[in-house]
């Protein structure tokens, strides 16, 4: 097999065609694992903080154990390595172009991810079908992104401001609940940091 081409353990199938995915570099793979595990750890910490102040503690602990696990599965892992490299380059102002066919695989992996994980609105026929635990995990995910990039006072509020009503059409009750959970998590995180 050509070293520039890497067939995934489970080949991603598109219709009747098998797509070969160019092999990511070892550095890309290492960065993906480090970054993704760090993100999952931040989400888990945020979920634990909310578990202390909501009646959904056990459910949130369970979500912390499986958050984003699909990124390590055969449908998502290799495309997400490429997606993570794209975002790394974009944030550093470095040039990046997906190899031929990879962008399509990345889009398919993103679709798989958001439709396979309850904390994404796309999992649900209607985002207003998300239950409180789904919404809390979503808030913890958004907060983890703000924490990773040192943005918005490490709060999900700015993410919610730009997402709710544009990308996600929550009704007033869900919107209010999301902002109340952002406030609760921010307050609990501040208390945690003040105690350190």
C-alpha cells in the first residue's frame, strides 16, 4: 500500500465507492488525541460541577463517561483527525487544504457525530425535544470550547448568544433553561476557582 494512502480499519463506504483516506501524519494523530482527550476532560469537569448543583447528578456523571466517545469510532476518528488539523491550522493562521475527498468524509463524520450524540440539537427531530440532561451536556460542551480557547470569560454565554435563534431554534422555555445552566456553571466554576 502506498504510504501516502491509508485505509481505515473500517473503510468508510459512500454508496458503491470505497474512499481511501490519505494517511494523517503522526503529529496530526497525536495532536487529535491530546486535544480531544483534553476537551473531554474539560467537559467531564464541567458536568461534575453541574452534577453538584442540579437534581441530575447521576445522569450527568454517566454523560461524563461517554461524552464524544464516537470521535474514536470508525465513522469519525480519521475524518476528525483531519478536522482537528484544519482547526489547528486556522487558529494559528497556517495554510491548510484537505486532500482530495477528505472534506466530504469530514462532513459525513460531523453529520454522524451530531446525529449520534444527544447533546447536539441535530440528534433530535426538534431541538425543543432535548431534555434537561441533554441541554446541560451541551452547555458543558460549549463551556469547554470557551475554556480551551480562553474566550468569553471561559463561559458558554457568547456561544449561546450567537447560536440560539440562528443555528438552534429553541423555544423560550429551553432558551431560559440553557442560560440558567450557563449561569449556574459559571457561578460554580468561579466558586471552584476561588477555593483553589
